[in-house]
């Protein structure tokens, strides 16, 4: 398609693409992979999380104006900006894993089997859990979820952050009662140091990535994420999407969605597109190489939650089988994509989207306005696009610096638009 004037910036951007190295599995071949998340595990996660205070489904927002401008049939945006007041989908995963860690501890050490999260929320086991410490490394959002979970369920928390984490995100962790350790290296180095200190000090690591010998707790994190996938499937109803664009990072949320959608829609599942920053494209490079590959992150990206060089060992087998396309986006597209959602120039609902929420949108617009990429990815006039809006303004000051807009004011305009539609 010929790009609309407002979208020419995305059309001019350098966007790298690689497809999955193998054929798209179907039928028996599609079923040959060993799933990370059983139906029982995802059902249990939803049953637990849906009982937490202030739980509500995050909204699925239709963007018909943007869809028409971009030349596709429909665009839906899953908005995680207000999840449990923490600002991102990560609220589902880290906190749920903290609950599972404490429940397991109470069973192993004190013979208390089947402790539900409501019991921990009530505080009746605080005397037994208060001396347990969970630890995690974070770019911001996952650590916030772990710290919130520790406060909810009654244990201590230590969070490791790297040099590129903003002061606003550090303060948010402190406000939740976490002890914060800032290191001089990058995200991948903070993961290694967290694991090393946990072994030394007897802490339990609650990570959203996995490595050799460390899989069980990240699996529970992904089970928490699956609640969002189940909500999305229900909200879409009969409007099965043709394409899903999701941010990469270490691969946890992408693998969760890909596996859940595969279970739901089978051979009719949507084309699955993983988007990453150009400077931290570990999943893209893994897909291009046909094997799990690390990259050295030497320059921090604005998309702070995606500044990852090492792929999750759990996620890669899923994505290597079920992801169809991998693309990278330029830094220069981040602020324009955030403003596009906030200003809603085509009559849609204004949306507050943080830096790490918009690579999917930026990647979609770059692909839709490129005849070559659109053809490769099967994007056409009847396509139904789902974008995963993984976070809101998790650092309000940085949001305002990038967009020139007050996120609270954008949120008010969005709420007013929703009431009138």
C-alpha cells in the first residue's frame, strides 16, 4: 500500500526481517512439541489470580481509524497499562510465582499442603514466611511484580537493577518495600549477579527468564502471563486474528502467547510476529541462526523492558516452532508510536503506552507500509491485527520527556472516549 502521510516515518524506517527457519508446523507436526504450560497449569493460574484484590480483565481496544489508515481490516490493542496498578502485564507473572514459591516452601518445610493465595493474603502464615527472601533482576516491570508479590504474600524481597534502569523505576521498587541493588553492568549481568548472590545468601530467585537447571519458577511466571492470553481469546470471540505482534525481550510473554494461541486455534492460529529493538535483538538473531543465540547489548535501548541479550531456555523451543516472523525496530520509531496512540489522530480511543509497549505497533506499521514486508507477512486489506500493549507509563517523567504529553491527561481522554462510544 502507499503509506498515509502520517505513517511515512514508519515506511522509511530500517526494519530487519527474518522468517522461521523451518516450515510452519501443522497437524501432527504442530502437536509434536512438548508444551511448557499444560491446560491444568493455565487454568490454575487464572483461578488464583482472578481472586486477587482489584483483579479485572485488561481492556481490548479496537482501533478502526488506525486500521483504515494503515490499510487493514481491524486492529485490536490489548492494554495492560493498569494491571493491578503496576502498569504492565508483568504484574501477572512475578507475583504469581512468588505465591507459588511460598506455597511450596510451606508444604516442604512446614507440612502445610495446598495453601491458597487467600491464606497468604490474610497474613496467617507471616510468621513462617517473613524470613524468606525472594530475589530478581529486572529492567523495571518484572521486579515491580516480584516486590508487589512479596509485600502481598508476606516475605522479603531484593531486586537487582542495571545501570540503564531509570531513577523513576528504581523508586517504584523502593516504594513497594524492596531492597534495591544497582550494578554497573547491563541486564544480563544483573541476572548473573542476582543468581550468584542468591546462592551465597540463601535467597530464592524469581526470574522471568530461564537457564540450564532453572526452569520451574520461570514456568510459573509464564503461567501467570497466560491469564492475559485467556482473557484475549475470550474478548476476541469469533474475531480470530490473522496476525499477532508482540514484543520480544527474553521471549517469555511471546512464548506464552504463541503456545496458548496454538492450543486454542490450532492450524487456524494467527501469524505470530516477534518484534525487538535493533540493539537488543537476541530472538531475531536466534531465528536467523536457527538456534538459540546471545547478543552483547553494548548500547541500551529506549525500550528498557526489552534490553535483553540472552534468550530464555524455556521460551526458545516454543518460538522456534510457533513464531512465524521476527522483526527489529529502530529507536527513532518509539516516541512517534507512543504519540500516535496518545493523540489518536484517526478518531480512536487515546491510549497511554510506554516505551516497551510500542515495538509491536511500530513493527506492524513498518511492515504494512512496505510492499515487500507486507507480502512476506501476508498483511492485506482484510487482515485482523492484534497488538500486545505490554505496559503503560511505568516511568511517567520519561513518558512526558519522549512524548511531550502528560500520561494522566491522556488516560482521562481515553476514559472519556470509551464512555461516549
